[in-house]
C-alpha cells in the first residue's frame, strides 16, 4: 500500500465519520451542547468506536467505504457516542 492510498483511506474514514455523525444527529435530535461541529467530530469518533465494538462483539467492523455494513456500524457508533456526550454535558448547559 502506497502512502497516497493510506492518506486517501484516512480521508475516506473521516468523511464517513462526518456523514455518520450528521445522520446520528438527525436520528437523535436533542439539546446536546456544541452544535454541529462537535456533532461531526463525535461522528468521526463514533465511527471508530462503532468499528471497534462491532468487530469485538459481532465480528463485523469497518470494511469497505461503500459497504452498508460499514455505514450501519459507523452510524450506530456515532449514536452511542452522541448519547454518552449528551449525558456527560447535560448539567453543563447554561439557561
């Protein structure tokens, strides 16, 4: 694998996480602090968490960019991370 392929792979997974975060926010609307920027960053983290949990528990993970399995795992991970973030920041919002 060349350096260019590695860089493009990383960019691809960042894009996947950004989109997964946006979809997770649409599925789980709420009053989480931080707005869309934090939601998108949490989507990237969630995609990685989803891939880790999916491979550890079910033997599925982040495979190919266009695989439905990859997208479902990334979105599920993003929802989990968004829920946890919402619980952690619940008391820190200003009235």
